C-alpha cells in the first residue's frame, strides 16, 4: 500500500509538470487568454524601440498567429549579455549556477562582492534582466530566473549564463518563454561540445524566433500563468 501511495505521488508530480509545460505552450502560442482588439500591436512597440527590427507574421514554428502578435528573432527583441558600468568599490551580487533554482521557480541566492572582484571574467547582469543557463543539463532543468534586488541593482556570475534584456517584453513573459519546451528543445537540438560539456551557442540562441504578444496581453498571460502555477503548486505541497 505504501508503495502504491508513493507511486501515486510520483505520477501526480509528473502530471503537474506536464500541465505546466502545456500551460506555457498555450501561453506562447496565444491560446491561453483572449485577444483584445484595442491592444496596441506588438509590431508597433517593437518598431518604436528597434526601428531596424526585422518583423514577420509567418513562421513554420507557429500557425495561426493571433491578431496583434508578431514574430521576430531573439536578437531583435533582446540585448544579449549587456555589460555593466560601476565603480570598483560598489557592492554587487555574485551568483553561481548552484545558487539558481531549477524547474518553474524564479528564485536564486547571491553573495555580496565588491565590483572590482567580479567585473572581469564573469557574466554581467542587472535588476530586471533574465538569466538562462546555456549548458546541459542546467538548461533542460530550467535554471532560468529574473534578476532582482541585487546590491546597487547590479551583479555578475557564472559564465554559463546568457543574459537577456528587453524593453518590449515583460520580464515574466520572457521567462516563461525561456522555460517553455519550444525554446528548450530548439537549444537541445543545437547543442555542441563533448558529452558533459554541451552548450547552446549564442548564434543559435539569437536566431530563435519568438512570437510577441501586445504588451497588455503579455501581462494578462503572466497573470493567468502565475494563477495556474500557484494552484498546481498548492496541489504539490499537499502531497
């Protein structure tokens, strides 16, 4: 009987993970919340921020693009690996890979360091940036977070991270995209390096296509995903 109960818990945990995957899949394909015709189209916002952005409404990875959405490559939407400028004596947060949560959580720990200690030889980031692991199995395990509450709003950490900063993507919506099977599977299929040291290269990452909702719809998607995840987490905690 005990074994049956334990197996039931494992099966339920697997089901919850599948439900979270499905929720993110619906979210990034415009099938989780309804569209509002009064929302400003995503293409207009992106063009204001990046007039040179190459925007399209047709891509083999998506079908039936919702009204107001547009396609663009990650490099058109995000600044990748931006650098910080700070006084050497400034305090900053230092983050190793072991201090980043995996799964669908958005938590991390940092150590306080002086900027001169970490400004060279590490990846830079700042409050509001999205950090995504580039190396296997951390990437598949969804070691990705939104940086926040760093000392002086800045930090540095493991070089096994890509950092993404955008003015037209809500950070939480962006995080959900980077945690989606759609994104992760494209990275896995493009890994290079020896077993145990496989990574996805920047030139692969920057050319992955992202479907962009209007900014107001992004916020509605974030609210809905968070609500669903909270309900699923409550079920997990009751096991």
